[in-house]
C-alpha cells in the first residue's frame, strides 16, 4: 500500500516528535495530507539529557495532545552500567531510549483500539548524513508487523533541505525551538555522541550542570564520548571548554 492508500484505509500516522526542527516541519506537513483524527503525536522523553523546555515547545506547536513515552532506563545510567558511551555504529541510545519506547507505544495504541494499520513517521532527512541518505524513506516494517498489525516506516521530509525545513516552519507561522536561533545546528540530546563541536559547546554554555555530569562520567568510567583519529579525546578537550572555566563563569 502507498501512503495515500493508507490514509484512505484509516491508518494511524504516529508522528515521532523530538521537538527539533525536522519533527516540527514534518508535523505541519503531515497535517496537510493526513486527517487530524489519524495523526498521533509521540515524544520519547530523554529526561535530564534533553533540552529543558523542549516538551513545552512541542505542546505549543501542535494541535494534538502529546503522548510522552519513556524507557525504563536513562542515557547516563546506561552509559555508567556499560562503562562505555554509545557510538555512531552502535547507537544503543537511539534504539533503547527512542525507537523502542515509541514502537511499544504504537503496538499498544493499535491493540487497545482494535486497529490494524500504523505508520511510524520520522523526521529523518537525507541531507543530514551519508548514512541517512542511504535509508529507505518508505518501507513496510516486517519486524513490527504480524497477523493482526501492519506497520510502515515513513520519512515524509526525507528530500527536504535544511533551508526548506526552516522556511516551512516560518510559513506555517511558527518558530523553531529557541536553541537554533541561539546557535544550535541540531537538537536532541544536549550532548549527542554525533553532535558537532558547535552544538556541544553551545550545550555546555547553556547547560553547565549537565556538562559537569558528562565530564565526570567520562572520568569515572574511563571511556570518552569522542575519538580524535584513533585516540580517545575527552569531552573537555573536544569542546575546548574546561569544567572549571565554565563553572568560574
Ligand atoms: S541524540 Fe545522540 S546521544 Fe541522544 S539518543 Fe540520539 S544518537 Fe544517542
């Protein structure tokens, strides 16, 4: 089935909303093609590691309710337990803290209402990275489907440029989360294992207490979030921001 057939068949479109610009634009776009009663907004709450105020931002930019889901563990707890940070190749953080809880919500939502068709909508774009560009923007999700449930994965804004995303948000009369105007390029965890130095620095300046927790956790487990070539590099070296300098102001 294609997207239009799924809409006509009454499928539920689950809009995975991180609070970032791509989710915001995707939600606004979905509303132009999917009837409101077939859209459900879901946010995977990352707790202390996400930008404070991001959930308020989601609530203020959607006309639906926001279903907040949480994993039964935290990112920092997971890192401490494993003694390792996740890596781009092994993104246990995304699968355990976001994808897992959102898929669980989708399964339960459909089951509770006796519904069969679900579409997991994600604001992933090809332009973001070479790995993302290789993804299939629309596919039947075999692993999540079974005799009584059919689930598709869809990236509705896969081909959009960054400029298009910001323009679309403004065209619908909204603003992206404040951290973009303040200097952030992307938004999710304040300190993402794949974040740019720019975003990590900005995150540290805006969230010194959280920065301290990351720096101290690196020291405690003896494993760093980043590598410089083949050598580990501490978060402080990577960002060029020493904890004591930040705390001194
Ligand atoms: S934003 Fe980065 S660190 Fe946070 S869950 Fe996603 S990949 Fe992991």
